[in-house]
């Protein structure tokens, strides 16, 4: 079937490799949504039912189920095609926009995610050593209720931005997450047309084992939106709801979401993290993961470029300044400090041109950008300049980074 697809909307299709599959039926038994079926020849996956929750991945004894292909949205492999295979078809060379990893994700999440990742320049893959994420376990029609166990203001009282650290507890209900994933919050109430509010996505700021290790809880970093992108007064529905939550309040949560913006797990892997404001949430999760495992001495460098208007406006400023330089190289940029020249994250990146170039060229280094939309323009220009200084062409390097799953952007 699939003729080469150009400039099309792409989707990621979950597939089983018939060459490796031992037809043990484990995946079909494990699948919570009955997306897997079989005939006398092959086990196959229904594209329109699979929600990539990945419940089948771990139990599969051979890894046959751990396969996917990016395909044109209108050219997904049918069940009949999958039944006929002796081996998986090769990944076609495609150009286009990957809009979803699954047909079953809510449209809101698909379109929000596509916009959030537009700055990365194409479909991304997860780092090869990333753990397998669970996604879309809870949908807008079937959300999970979490209880607020903490809500602390992170920015100084005199700062103009009001950013909160929120802790949500899921009790005995599973909500497995990996660093870099996000979740959805459904604000209560309805819009002016009487329609229930749509979910808003928030990055998870805690590591996989919980905000408090061993607890079934997660943290978020949420900024109260009080003006729109043009600076006009506007009271953000979800962010104000979340920032005003009290201990004991119950919140409707969907997700988890995200199957590519994940951290590598292999020893020696380095992270270059570039963020502004609440873009620090996934960076905190990844840094905490590494900090809690410091004794394992897994090596690999951690470098953080973090921008805000002033130290007072910087979430996690205090804890970040206490981390040792051997563990993480933290670089702050402040754009509005009296009597100091304005500094942005791209200036910090340029200041460290040699180190940044070395990391861009290091196959063990993974790059993460997160924050307000528009920040990536300056960062990419800095990368371009640094590459030029070192005789490299960023426009050629960036697709290589993408194809090696080393370049990840999430801006909103
Ligand atoms: C993948 C992903 C992860 C995200 N992670 C986080 C996170 O960790 N922390 C966080 O605080 N936000 C995060 N966001 C943004 C979040 O989903 C909401 O968009 C944001 O909180 C505003 O929602 P609201 O309901 O308060 O505003 P709305 O009621 O939706 O909008 C009110 C007005 O504010 C404008 N507006 C919307 N978002 C912003 C914004 N971020 N800044 C300024 N003006 C805005 C709108 O254009 C509108 O005019 C993330 C978004 C995505 C896509």
C-alpha cells in the first residue's frame, strides 16, 4: 500500500513484528482496550483502538510488540495487511507533520501537542534508552480524580509572575509517569456557550517515583495567567483554578501524555536543558531523577540554561543554586535586573559556545527546550551561529539530531 507520502499529516502506528512474535497471546490478554487481535498467522493491532497506553510492552517476552511506523494519516496499515506480513515493512522516508502518536488521543491533546512541538522541526522519536511511557490512561470522558496535597508559591512575593508548585496525590489509582510527560487538568464549569471547559496540559515537574519518592503523587509548576499574549488583562481559566487550589481539593486529571519528550536512561548520557519560566517543570523532573540517583554514578553531564526576568521570578531558584557544580552546570539569564544588561538564554548559550558545540556533536547528549512559545527562535539562532563558528551547518545538523531522537522542543 503506502506510496511515498509527502507533506502529509503523519501518525505513529503501533505494530507487532511477526518475525519475532512467538504468538503467546500475552499482549492480547494485557491490552485494556482490546486493541490486539490475531488470526492463525499473526497478532495485529487495531490502529483506531490502540491508545498507546503501552500496557502490552513490558509483558511481551520478545519485544515483538515494541514496534511502530510513522505513516500518512490516511494510509495506516489495515488489519488485513498486518495479517499478511512475514516481516515488518521498512519505515518509509516521509515528509510531513507528525500530528499524533495514536488515533485515540483526544483531538485537543493532538492539536495542542502538535503546536507545542512545532519548533523542533519535525516528528520526534523517544531516546533509544528511554523507559516506555504510559499514555492516555485517563481521558476527558474518563478522568481520574487527584487530591491536592500541596500548593506553594515559588516566585517571590514581590515578583510580578505568580508561579505555583502543586502536588497532586492519586491515592491507590495508578498514574505512572516519566520525566518529560505532561497531564491534562479539566477546570470545572463551562464556557460562555455552556460547553464544559477543555482540558489544559501541564508538564510534570517530579520524577517517575513520585514527588515524594515511593508515593503515588506528582508535582506541577503552574503560572497564573493574568494577561494574554499581547499583554492585555485576561484571567486564564485553568491556571487560576490550579493556582487557587487548596489542600484537600479534588481535581479531574487526564493523561499522562507524551511519548517522545523523554529522558535517556543509559549511563553516560548527558542532558542539555534550556528553559524559561514554567518550562523548568520537565527540567526539574529530569534533574530530580538524576539527583536522586547520584550515588549510582551514571555519569553524563547535566547543563541547564534557565531564563527569567529576575531571580525573584525564577521557579526553583533557591534549590537550583544549592546543587553542586559537579552534578549540574546551572546558568541563569535575567532580562530585567536593575543596573544589569539584559541577558537571555540564547546569550548564555553563546557564552558557552565551545561546550555547547561539543554537546551538540556528542551522540550521548540529548537536548531539551521548554518554555514560552517564541523562545526557540533565539535558541535556534544561537545554535546556528555556534555551528557556523565551528564550521558546521545547523540546517544539516538539526535533522540528524532529530533522527537520533536527540532534539526535543515543547513550547506553549
Ligand atoms: C505540552 C504543554 C505543557 C504545558 N506545561 C505547562 C506548565 O508546566 N506550566 C504552565 O503554567 N503552563 C503550561 N502549559 C500551558 C497551559 O496548558 C495553559 O495553556 C496555560 O496555563 C493557560 O491556560 P489558562 O486556562 O489559564 O488560560 P486560557 O483561559 O486558556 O487563556 C486566557 C488567555 O491567556 C492567553 N494565554 C494562554 N496561555 C498562556 C500562557 N502560558 N502565558 C500567557 N498567556 C497565555 C490566551 O491566549 C488567552 O488569551 C503547557 C502547555 C502545553 C501545550
